[in-house]
């Protein structure tokens, strides 16, 4: 396939480029770093002339970013309308399990969508937008679990562990995430086999608690497997006093919510996890500390 990939230079995008090439697809990279803006209708139309499918990854995850809604919603509208005009055969939209809001219990594709913050609402709106063109273009949505990999977020998390900061929650919540390389393979599977109008949850098979996940990282970092806990309110206060951005109410909420996902649907397409959680941690620690 000839695949137009928006957000190709991002954290996930770089891995998807590799995965697509491994699957023998031709990749048309579309990224702001390459001077290609999803808000530019002329650029989108021109690039789509050479594509028959689209994977739309481009987006902003930081709630405080003033351009979040413009990129995540308006940008998705531009991509969807350009795809419709170009009669693109298939569009895979990168969404997130964040659309479920603050979750409890096991989640599947039919679970209630209840976004709370700006980012969550933008992804839910993006889903509605792309599904609006499914009469002319095959639409598939991938709702990804929290993504694990060697990026700035995890670098900061590792530093907090090394400094032995206490965990601002109980840590007994299920913490089912997905390694970025596995997510790339899941996206490729959906591109090749996903059905029109369907949503697919993508998450790792391991359902460790947050506490257990932290201990796996501590072990790989050569740290003592020990976790101290403090109440959430104290963590927020601690963050304000010492200016630690990771210890805001939003970030603690992000860390402490239940992440328990049912992934049978994407497995039925043929997706199989290749890298275990422990090996993923090894690779990420190596990537961050080298």
C-alpha cells in the first residue's frame, strides 16, 4: 500500500514508519518538521494524490498546549475532508483509551466514552469526525493504551524513581500499557485487516499493577525494589512546593487510574505481541540511559 502517515516524525510515528517498511508498504511521511502542516488543505490534497491509505497520528497530548484543539480537532477535520475528496481507500485514526475518562474495572470497545479533560475530549471528537466519512472511506480507529517508550515523559519518570520520590497514590491499580514498538505493529495490523467503522483497543497482554510495574523498572535500573507511598493531596502539595510538574492533580490522575483493557478484538485480526513487558523495560531503560 501507499500510506500517507501524518505525525511521521513523532514518538509513535517514527516506529510506525519502520513497521510499515517492514510490512513492505510505501510510506509518504507527513510531519510539521518536514514543513507539512495538517491544517494546510493544499498540502494535504497534493500529498494524497500519491496515497491510497492514511494513518493519522498527528496530534498534541499536553492539555495546557493552546493549539491542542486546533490540531487535534480542526486538523483531523482537514485530514478527513481531504481524504474524502481524494477518495482514499482507508483511514486509520490514532485515538486513545483516554476517551473513557477516569476508568474503573475492565474496559472494551463498547465501554462508555466519558472524556473529562481537553485532550480526552479532543480525541473523542476526532473519532466522530473520521467516522463521519465512513460512507466513502473505510475508517478504523485504534484506541491505544498509555504508550511506553524512550521519550521525555518516561525519562522524567525514571529520574523520579532514581531520586526515590514517593508514589502519590496506592499503586494497586491495574497498569496495562503498550510498548511503542508493539503499538506500531498493532496499527499496521489494523491498516491491513481492520474493518470499516470498527474500533480496536491496543494494549500489552501483561496486566501488572502500577506498584509491580515500578519494581520491574527499579530492578532494571539497578535500584532497590522499594516504593514509598503518600496521599495524593500531599503529592500535589509536594509538587507545588518543589515545582515538580509531574506532581500535578492531572498527572497523578493519569498515573493512578485503572488501566484494564480487553484486547480480544485486535487479536482476532492477527495481532500478536512480540516483546514482553520485561524486555520492553530493558530496551527503554537502555534507550534512555545510553
